[in-house]
C-alpha cells in the first residue's frame, strides 16, 4: 500500500511505500540480484530495491493497467533494469530458481481509494465498480444487486468479519438496486444501531472490504500466488509479504509455515513504527512476514 498524492501526471504522485526499510533489509538486497515486485502499484518498493544495490533487476507485476502505466513513468529513470508485466500475480508464469527475492504488498493503494470513480471508497459518489483489473466483468454492483440475501450475509461475515451481516444483507435486498457507492453506504449506516453508526469506523467499511475481496477474488489469488512463488526463489532467496487485514495475514502465516521449501524468518509479523504511522496513517494495520527458501 502506498500513500500517493495524486497530481495531473504520474510523475507527480508522491510515494511512501509501507515498511520500505524493513522490506529492503528483510530481502537482503544484493548487487546484481533479480527481484520480483508482484504488486508494483506506484513503484515505491521497486524504487527502494533498485536503489539498495548496484545492477539490481526487477520484474514488476500489476493487474491494474493504470497503476502499471504510472509505475512505468515513475521508474523510467531505471530504464531496462525494470520489466513490467500486466498480470494478476496468481496468473504469472513463474520460472523455477529465478528470483533472489519476492515482495508483494497486498494493500489497496491510496490512488485507488482517492480515485473516486474506481468505486473502492464510500467517501465520494461513484459507480459500484471495485475491479482492480478492468478486463474482468464482475463488479461490486453485480454482487450487491444479483446475489441472494444468504450469499451476501455470508460474504459480509466471512470476508468483512461483519457481525451485523444478516441485518445489513436483509436491508440491501429490500432496497436494491444500488448503483452508487454513497447510496449503499448510507443504506448500511441507517440499518445499524446508533452506537454502531457513529463508532470509530464507518459501518460500511467492512462491507466494502468484503465486496472488494469478492470482486477481485483476492484470497484465492493470494493462496495461488503463495503456493507457486517459493519455487521461483533461488536457494536462500527471500519472500516478503505485507498484508493489511487478518484474513490475508492468516493465509500468509500458514502458507509460509506449511511450505516444504520455506523457513520462516518472522515468528511475529513486523509492524510499522509510530514514526511511520504519523507520516502515513494507513501503515497502522500493515503486517510484514518474511521467509527464505531453504538451501537444497
């Protein structure tokens, strides 16, 4: 996840990659090494890796065409040291023993949240979209308007960890169709008790998280990626994953632990220091786990 201040051009974006120093140290970036940034986003982590040692090469993936185009402009100064590929990391064709390190930042970038027309945020009116990869057809509006009440309640509870999932699903089915982010958020807010409505986080937050996960099949994609990635590391190569909610962190933790190729280097996840959180509040929920491939 990156904090980005959006300007008129990609070069004007301001990037503060979450846990950047910890990622570079954890990957032990080496001269002439080849690294995979599986979620290049605005290019913040890739830049730090390229600057950490001479002659470093990066393969940079992103399923979002806009993010990839912005990263290409921002990282143009590194020329042929970066190879960009438009693909979901779960669908990338991994070659064995290729990378000295792999990084994946699973957070939704600030650019996605701040670009209201993408529909990730309920802070501004926009179509209920939420597709990271616009080549796919399923949108958040399809889920909200077409899925039955039990299915909606299930995803809100499972992927949003929403305690009032049944109540919210019932209200949505009664009042749909919904086409705008703000009208959905308002319907959710008005169907929950006042103490919940005016709590620390907006009552639509967990539902929007669940919708984003479902639309982009995020957890299944993460499992597929984590199953394939270790084999792409050279012996001794390291993999670093940053997650932002408990569902993802649990998958990363167990995938690392259960992999026959990996040795876990972080018994507990690394979290952002207060100094970083002050500069970038979205770093507060970040958890970094690192493992390395055992020598064969």
